[in-house]
C-alpha cells in the first residue's frame, strides 16, 4: 500500500453528498477508510457569523458561509491523518470541500454532486421538518440566504471537480468506476 488516497465530495445542501460518501465507503470496505464530515466541524452556534439578508433584511445565523465551520481545523485533521498513514482512503464530504483552497489541495480525487435547486429544496424541507423545523423556517432561510451562498461558494467550486455526478439519479456504474479507481490507486 502506498500513500493515503484522499477523495473530496462537494455539492449543494441536500444534493446527496453524505449518501454518496457512505455508499463509496461501503464499496471500499476491504480498505481502511476514514470519513470526515464537514458538518462535524461547524462552530458553536454563538460563534457562527450572522448576516442580514439582502432580500428581506432579516438577520440570520449564516450556516452556509465559510466562517461557519472550522475549516483550518478540518484541513489540519486531514493532513494529520494522511501523514500518519493509518488509513488507505480518506473521504471528505461537505459543501465547501472544493471551495476551500487548503482542503482542495489535499484531494487526489475531487467529486461534485450536482442536483437541481428545486430537488435540493424539497429534500432539505423534508429533512429539516423531520428535525422539528417548520416549513416557513426552512423556506425563509433558503430563499433569503442558502441559495445565495450556494451561488457564491458552492456552485463555482464545481469547476474544480474531476467528476460531476448526478445527485438526482445516483448511478451504480459511476460508484463502481470511482471505487475501482480509488482501489487501483491505493493498491498501486
């Protein structure tokens, strides 16, 4: 086995990043895989930035801004895991995975899960309502903040990707191609 192989998975809110990351890890179950979820690096709620919506004027906690997560800590943790070589594969998933220069520079394979905005908002509404939020809370934040941050930070990072995957209809063939590529790279 050679150097640890690092896969980055980015995409918009509710595009299917976590689902694809878990499926990829499952297909690589014969290798030592470590998963880093950017959501685990979110700062405490009181430390996250607040931004006034230019649409409604309402001030929101801005959970879709790069300062909402401790990205330098995530980059350090990835670098440390690579250096220790305890894992064959590291999978990093999160909406800013490709837009953060330090994280992106460590990636051997850059994936972007692309999914239309209407489908992502429906998924986000279902998911967040299951967490106890109301339709109005979810839709107001999305329409006032999330979609603009997506356009500002997430969508432009798509062009850093080595592969853009369909988040609407995940492909078993794409998963197999990617897992075969990763396994072949790890085994040399």
